[in-house]
C-alpha cells in the first residue's frame, strides 16, 4: 500500500508540470524500445481477412478451429491485446480476441508490438494496434472466391461497410481419403463510422457474424452455429498535452447445438475511460501519465431441454495507473523506465499488482541500433477462466490468482538505405502461476498450474537488390516449455517469406510461403500435428482508377491442419477482386 501511495504522489507532481518539450514528446506511447512491425492496410482491397494478412507477420501463429485466434512469441492467444485507435477491443474480462468476426476493410494501418513492454496493456505477449483512415477516401470493392465466397465493400469519407459470405465447404484428406468439410458457412458484416477534427474524434463500429460450427472430426456437431453481434462507440479529445478517451462496448454471442437441444448465450458489457498526459520537463526529459478505468459485466445463460440456468458472475472493475519517463541525453540514446499499478475488484487475493519495467534504444552507428527492455508483469484471469461453466464438461474456478511473468528483449536493427534491412531479437519469458486448463475425471477446469519458460530468437530481413524485386524473410526459433514439457500448439520453427516482383509498377506479383514445424497436441503425450506448409501466389494490377487483385492459396495442394481435428483445405483455392477508387 505504501508503494501505491508513493506512485500516486509522483503522479500528482508530474501532472502539475506545465512545461512541454517537443524533442521527446510523443515517443513514449509508441513503444520506442520494443520490436514492432507496421502493416499498410489501405491497399488491401477486398482482402479484409485479418487472419490471412496478420499470419504473415513475425512470431504470430494462427489457430483456426472455427474461432480464429493469434498467439505471439509462444504465448496463448489470451495474452495478445488488440486495440483500435488505442481503445481495447478485448478486455481483461473477455480474454482472447476472435479475428473471425473482424474485418480489415476500411482500416488504414496496423502495428504489431511484440513482447510485454507495450504502452496500452499488461498483456505478456504483445499488442496489435489498428488505426482508422486519416484522409477522406471513396472506393467500392467486389470480390469472389472459391467455395461460393462473395465480398462487397464500400468506403466513403467518414464511413465504411463490408459484407462477406461463404459456404466454405472445402475438401480435405483424412488417412489418405478425400472428404468434404460441410456445415461450415459464414456471414460477416462490419460497419464503421467516424468523425475527426484537429483535437476531437468520435467513432463507432458494429460487427456481426453468423457462422456454422461443424466441430472437430472426432466430435462432429452438425447444424451447430455461433452468432455474434458487437456494437461499439468511442470518443477521444485532446487539450494541449492531455488526451481523454471514453468508450462503451457490448457483445451478444449465442452458441446453438440443435442436436443436443442446448443453447448458450453470453452478453458482455464494457465501458471505460483513459486519460493520458504527456509533457516535457526539460529538453531531454519527458513524462507520460496514464489513468485507465474499466467496468465489465458478463451475463451467461444456458438453455437445455427447456430448462434455463444462469451463471452468477460479479462485476469486474479495473483501475490502472501508469507512469513512464523518456530520457534522451542526446540523439543517439533513449532510456524508457515505466511502472504500472493495476487493481482488480473480483480477485479473492492480490487485488493490487505493481509491474515495473525499463527499456532502452541506442543508435551506435548511423544505420545500426540496439533495443532492449525488461519487465515484470501480471496477467489476471478472464471471466471465462474464473466463472464459465458447461456442466458436466467444465466447472468454474473463482479462486484463480494472477499469472506472473518476468521477461525481456535484446536485439538490433540495421538499415542500409533501401537495399537491406535487418532485425534480430532474442526474447525470454518465465511465467509463474501459469493459467491453464486441466482435466480431472473428464472434467475441465482452469487452474494456476506450473511454470512456463519461453526462449526465442526472431529474425527479419528485407532485401531489395533492384527496383523490380523485393525479398522478405521472417524466421522465429522458439522453445516453449511447460513444466519441462513442450507446450501444446507452439511450433519450434516459424517461417514466413515473400518474393515480390515489380513492387512499384502498375502490374506486379509475389509468391508468399508459410511454414512451421510440428506442434504438440498435449504436453503430457507424444501426439502431435505434423509440420505445415502453404505456398501461394498473389498478383495485382492497376488500370487508371481500377485495382485488380488475385490471390491463390495452397498452390501445391499440401494437407494442412493447425488444430487437432480441424482440417484446412488441402486443395488449391483462391479469390479475385476489383476495386474502383473515386
């Protein structure tokens, strides 16, 4: 408690300062000591599929079981934070973020921050940040693809709309026998609107999805489906160095299994406020103070054979205070210490957690720089971890504790004009009170069990020897152990490469390649999913204001599966689109 009082005292003092230094202002909230990747989404056309685009990024691993989630650097998907314009899309109460319901159409860019030293969250794995357009644009997109896939998108100044539907009945092979994946259709709608001025921004989005859930090959659930409706509204205002954000989100998700006469409905409501102040006290020193308040509530009901039951779940109130400093004694060196204090209302113990960290960036040569950071973090269990029940298969555990993580990064960045760019980072993490599902007497329950250790090396290279050719290579080597066993669904080797021809010409094409090593299904058994490959082709063309895009996947017809029992298409498939920009 004394530590909290000292933190609040420092927070009040720094808010009282009126001075401002342009030299280092604005760099603290951009994770200056973390390794990042930036994606331009404005040219993605009708390829609004977040899973396809993000899966090409370093250290991201997609798991597709009807629900599409990403893990980063060997951590579970619940440890990846997702935000739009700095406003969280998933919360500490909700857990992992389902990218199957999310459309990238109409968004401007994305930044992937790897590691736990992120500006807006305490997620140990990293953060994915999306941004709205900053300029007025007018475009219409149409697309058609394999498995009766259709897409339409419309963007006008201050708004965008996207609709996609697909039967998605693809072919796959099991034990050498070709089969059809049936009852796998989906419909998705994404609508966004925003109004921006110099110091004010208000925006909202509505996401709707209706997806059939055929289940795994060993547990088929014909006619099962999942529907989700998620509206959201946010407002952001800036006065000098003070930025205030307020938001409210709601999600209604319904899972239906007609064969068992069961329906589960989850209704989640969240509202929050973030106040952020950045200012300088001298030419080489600036401070950033952030206050975040969030209130979450989840209502869950189950109806089976006309009998309805509900799970009592309390409100969750979370309060966070973050104080960071950016010290830049000269243009070549930057030090970024930070302390974050988190409070949660619904934990039996450890309501308060103090998470310190520090990082640095050093430009040793004109084109060469070192980056490093270290942090002690805590990750609270989600509502799903603590309270969700699906009797007789799973029971709740309201006595869960925070997961503790000690982690760090160290690496370098090298850039030789346009010809060669290199990044290499060593990362390490040790997680105590690890949150994991365990099964006893065929009943699942989330518990604080064991210790997880993650060691890895990220490698990024971009080579452009000539105007007409660009080669990009991303390779991650990681070792993820859970109580001295290989953790489930965490590959040791991840490889992404792309060979692009004529990148700056009206007509161009490229060949993306994705590969991963085998993954363990269960840490306590030898069952595994073999290594996976996906080699594709992408071509684009511009004729005046028309933009055409052709994408072909699994060009060599490899058998693919990322989650046990959930096969992916083992045949060549693709999509073609046309976009007109006014």
